[in-house]
C-alpha cells in the first residue's frame, strides 16, 4: 500500500527547485563546502556535459594531421566511443525534505542544493538573462520570493549572490561575514573561473543541461522526527565504495574464465595489493586515473573506475586481461613512480624540475602523457619532451580554464603519441587568439583561490629554472597577498583615491602575490611584512622585500614584469602571428 509518510521520486534539479521554497532544517550545518568540493562537483558536471555531446563548441584541433611518426607505436587499444553512449542524464544523489508551512526543511542535500543555486545565479549573470529567461524560475518563485533561504547572520546569499547581477560585481568586506559567507563567495569565484571565456551559446546550453538533465531523488517525509532519523542514518552510516575497490574486484573476475583461475586470481591480487601498499591511498587513486586516461583518452567523471573496467573487459578478454593486470599495469606503475621520484627532495633538478612544476596543475591528465613519454621515448629525447609538456600544459591552464577542454586536447595528443607522433610542440599549437587570452589572463586579477595558487606557484617555480625548491609544492606554504584582503587601517596610503573595485582588482593581480614557506603573515602594514619577507629564503618574497614602498604602481609594474618573464620562459610557437 502507498506509504503516507515517506514518498520518493526522481526529478531534475530544475523540477526540484521549482517545487517551492527551501530552508535548512535545524539539524543542518551551515554551508561548509570548500573550493575543492565546489570545483569537484562543477568539473564533473562539465565533463558529463561534454561526454553527452551537448557542448555546442568543440575546441579546434590545430595539430598537423600528417606529421610523420618518429617513435615506435605503443599498443593502446582503439577506444570505441559509440560503446560509451548512454542516456543523456547524470545523477547527483538524494535530497530529503520535510514540508514545514510555506517552505520545505532540507534534512539532507543542503550543500548540493546551495551550490547549484550559486551556479545558476552565476550563469544568470554571465548570460545577462532577461526576467523571462527560465533560469530566474530556479532562483525565485513568481512572487519574487527566493527559492533558498539560508537564514544567515549576514544575508550573503541574498545580497551577494541572488540579487540580479550581483555575482558579476566585487564583494565588499563586511564585519558580519561568517565562514559560511566566505564559502559562498568562494563558490561564486569557482563558478566564474570555470565559465571564464564561455560563449553565450555554451552558457545557455550548460544551463539547460543542469536544469533538465541532472537528476536527483527527492524523498519527502511528512513526519519531522522520521526526517531527523533519516538525516542521522544518511550521515553516520556506511563507507563509500572506493575506485580501487571497484577495479580490484573486476580485475580478479577477469581470471574466472582461465583454466588456472584460482592461481591467476591470487597473482592479480598480490600485484594489486603490492601497488596499493607502495603508493598509498591518494597516490594510488592518481595512478588509476592516469592509467584510465592512457587507455580511454576521455575527460573523466566520478565513475571513471567503472568505465575503465568496462573498457578492460571489452578490450582485453581472458588471458589478455590477465597480462594487462600483471604486466601492463606494472609498466604503468614504473612510469608513475618516475614522475614522483624527486617529490620529497629539497631540490628537483633537470627533468624533475619540469615534473615538479607539472605537479602543481589542478587537472592531472598531463600525468598520463608524461608516463607515456617515459615509457616509449628514447633516453636522448625524454628531458626535452617533458620540458615541452611542462610549458604547454601551463599555457593551457592559463589560457583555457576549463579542465574538460584541457583533458580533450591532451587526450588527442596522447592518442597521436601512442601511434608514434610527438610533433614540434608535443602536438600542440597556439593560435594568436589563444596567446592573447594567455597574456590577458596573466594581466587580470585571479579571484579563484585554487587557480591563483596554481598560477603563482608555477610562475615562482619557473623563476628557479631547472632547479626548483620544494617549498613551491609544499602544502604548508601559502600564496600571500602583499596588500591583504583585510587591510584594516594599515594601508591607507596604498588605498588613497582608489575605489573598492579598483583595490579588489589590484589585490588579486599576480604582482601583489608571492609564495611563502608557511601560513600567511596576516594584515599588518607593509613595513612589518617587508622585514619578514627579507628573512624568508624564497625568491619572490625576497624580491618584494627590496621594494621600499608598496604602491598600486608597484603592483602594476611587478605584474607586467612577471608576465613578461613567464612568456619568455614559455617560449611558445604561435601560429598566425
């Protein structure tokens, strides 16, 4: 018989938001997702958007198609993308709601629902959507009441995000800002960074995809106490299934058709456990992602481990699958270990200096290309090729903020190189338009924290040439704003005559940033900071310490100087210039 207390149905995110208005249940935490979680969700959605063929724009592939092969081919199987076709929907979990008067209390799913709300607000402002655009119905009802009310000390969601056009403007300091407020502002920066450079057509297509093709199971519970029990049950029980567990079980299953199935399974299990123990949890996941990208050459979603095993099962049946698990994987492992050979060394020298810079990038498909380069290049070629990979991947990071686009471009070059063709610049070409974007982005404020950290650490590492110190990748180090985020009354001379927007722009320019070997110094005056910078054994902090007065002109001058130095280091071949 129908359950009168609990009802569930699967709907799109758009249909969920249009159900009514929402507020956090009393048991819920404040908004606490960090940039990492925000970016992970958004990157997965962008990858799925492209995988379904819904992206109206495809990055031009300018690499010379008729380049002769210079290396022996590497046996990676052809990838049949038709076999990966699926219904154009993606699923992002469950939301638990309890009807509470004119609103729904959210007992589970608040973090996701809040993040989607921020994303839709950013998309609305980037599209400069008219009031009649469907995106407005996802943020407010017909009476103009916001769909989501977080009931915060400072009304950050309403004032800084939901208000029309607000995500396109600078956020002002405010004494009532909470940690949740900061997370919301960070989410805006993450989304704007992801959508940087997108055309209006692409923004509209992605908005429609999010609204119509991203599915969620909505569980409505009419009894408040049962809703609370559901919250406790969902958030306290069970362990997530890890990618390595998905792959291990199916690899062992590959041996089931072999005559000596038990012995083969034991051999696979021994090899697998040895690799896990040697690499550790995080490195092992990175290793699996790299293996998957070499094999499939596809932008990766959260289900990459399942897709990898489906690929292995189809392409390497029976004895071939056993050899892949016990021989090919070992070759991949050796290449992966080589990449991180100098990770704990105080100085990374020569080719490992390039690899240390590559390790700073937040999208990691470069690693698959580097592994393949090590596996099949002549010893005389490997250093130069890794140097080229280092430079072009950073140029892509700056000029093409979309990780899926970067993955697509790397995938094509990995496929060409597997067939024996490396090319003049690793198979990459940079048009005059791409180069202009690169220069423009280096001369523009970097508002998204993860991207800011990547770019500044790489630039500082490049200033060290082929001998890169460990502090640039050390998690204990930080990217310091010389003119700080919260200047209080210590920087009145710097701020004199400038508006808030101008100061916010200067604060996030590369000329106002440097890497410190420990947490930030705080918001003190420049005189105090300058003395501390002089004591640090870091390149850019020492450079800043040599500046007697920190002024807006000093920031602009240093931005231009760092941009010119970076472009000289990249030494890119630009077509059509």
